[in-house]
């Protein structure tokens, strides 16, 4: 069950934040768009959507919400990031724009655009028993993968890429959840439910 | 488990990730880096921006693959490139280069005055221009995964972009108020497939992301298009034909995110230097109106 009166925000600087808000609405949660510090201050949990991580960082810095988000995450705010959001939550990133910063918090190393360019983007079913008994339809769009995980990070799902290696694509560490794929553009809300029921409690 | 590439969801989903962003025309690596630093969500790699195509005339074609590859190597954001309307071999080449989106664009000289590219044949997604809903739905029927209203490229005059956004939005709103038995005639009149007309009538929006293009030159122009219902904007000549591209690029990115906040858009508009000089669309002789290309 979703905690009563849980206020969830979706970072709405750029990307598919509306799809996350719709997914949350399907889980009976009215989420708000977060662009300002006062909006951030009014939420208990945050989702960082898909989009371009470089654009999101640039806007977050310009509008002085970068450090406040970083601090909230470090202080334990439940946060979920999909794709660009996963990059934003990672402590370390590779194949990034030179000097690209992240909010951090998740003890992982993420490779940006790891699966390749858009022509290599794909959808598939993946298995993530902690999230759902049924396979999850996962859409990977210029997606990252997780290259290294710290000892406190739980790998919820992995996928074998064309390099023949199985890479983590869904991870959790305490109050932080990240997926390399985009459940928000499918009608499977199990990842959002898992975030609300398990991560936000 | 089976992995599927090039599905509608994968192609349209890519455009979803660009929403709320600015896609900038760039002609070299230096400009591409300025665009990325300014917060562009993608760059459009081309040899001449529309204003120069207008000024110099001649046949405008797909860019040199070397130029596109150099830009792909220089930035981490998506790189788009243009193919001529109907020139499916240019599109095949662009796909083989691994561009992230192909723009089948009226800005280049058309190749086929009857048919557009069959975009279902490709794994790479396409964006196409439209001036009205029927044209948008014909392009979607051919496989376009993103639509941009055309405006009049290379002018710095946003009036046509406004006309096209009002036209597309107005036609969508009209469909939503129709009885089901009236949709058949609506489909006939707008020369669009009935199934897509019915889907738009039911959802009140296009089944793909809608950006605006053509003549956007200031942060206020970008915010205006966002308030008109665009999911994001393309800025072609407006940035790199202006006095201070770096500042203007960053200002347009801010205005696109905070389009509903006049204070932010106003602050972003300060001290940007000269905007592109521009041409009034009304002064363009008919053969030079790019937005009339597309069928």
C-alpha cells in the first residue's frame, strides 16, 4: 500500500516527466511537477525522468536546484530515476560529457549510451522478481547500463547485451531506485508500484 | 528473450525523451559543442542553415557523411540529420551512419514531388514537417515517429510557425467535438487515414510528439510555441545567425523549460545582442516558401 499522504514530485526540467506523472496517477498518486526549490521542499519523494542528462544538469544548475536535490537525496529522500534519471543518481559515470556532474547517491558506475545509438535501441521482456512476478516490458532508448555496483547495491534486473555480458539494468540501494529502461512509456506500472510501496516506505 | 528494434514504441519513445527541449541546427563541431554546453537536447547536423540555403540558392542535399560523423564524435547528445523529401537512399546512408533521427525535410530540395519516404522500412526514426493535421497524419501513416510544425525556415519570422500550430491544434480540437459518424468525412476532407483520425479524435492529441520549427529566433518565440502546445522546439538559423550564439542558445533552453514564467523568459531575453536579421515571410515570393513543399 502506498503510504498515506505521500507527496511525490517529478523533476520537470526536461524529458518525459508527464509520462511519469500519468504512471503515478495510475497508482492513485497525484504527483507534482518540480522545477523550483519550493516545489522540491513540498515533496517527500522524487522521480527523475528520462530525457537528456546533460540538459537536465545544465538547467538544474542554472535554476539553482542542483545542490538542493543532491542534499535531499543524501539526506534520504526516496528517489527513482529512469534512464537519464539513472545517470543522474549514479556516483560515477563513464562515456559522459567532459566534466558532467550528477546528483549521485547510488554507489554505481553507469555507462552513458552503453547500448549504442538510437538504431540500437530496443524493447524486450526482462525478469525482475523483486519488482514483479510477471516479465516487465522494458524499453531501452539510447540507454545506459550499470558497469559496477557497490556492495550495498541490490541488482534487481540484468540484461545480456550484444557484448555477451550481462549488465545490471535495474538497481536499488536503500531509498534509491534506478532503471536503465523506461517503464513510464508502457502500461506496466509495476516499477512505479515497487517504488511507492517498497522504496518510499 | 527476444529483442525488438525499430518498433513504434522505440521510435516514438526517443522523441518523448526530447520533450521540453531545444534541438539546434549546427554546421560544425564547434557549434555542436556550444549547443551541447547550452543544454540542447539534440543537434541537427547540416552543411548550411536554412538562412544560408535561402541566400545562396542552388540544390540543397544531405550533408557530407564526414561532417556528420565528426559531429557524432564530438557530442554525447543525439545527432539528427536531414534527407531530402522522397530521397530514400540519403535516408539509407544516414541510417548506416547511425544518426539518431532523420528529418525528411522541406528545407532541402525535394527529390520526389509525389511520394515521401516509406519510413516503416527503417530502424531509425523519422521526424517530418506538417502545416496542418492532414499532412501530419499522412506523415505518421508513412511511419514518421515525430512531427514538427513547419513554419518558414530560415526567415526568423515566427508567423508561419504560429499559423501552423494554430491550424494543427484547431483541427485536433474540432475532431474531438465531432460525432463518430462525422469522422469519416473529416478523414476524407483532410486526406488522412480514418484510423488515425479516429485515434486523434479520441485522445485529443497526435499519437506522436509535436515540436515546432521555422522562424524561431528569440526566447520569447520559443516560449510562445510552448504555450501554443508544442512539446519542444527546433531552432535553425536563429541561434548561429545571431550576434551571441552561446548566450542565445542557453537563453532559448531556459525559456523552453520555464515557458509559463514571464520573469524567467524576460531575464533570459536580456542582453542577447543582435537577433538574426530575418526576412518577413510575406515578402517571400511563392517559389521560395519552403513550407509549401510536402504533399
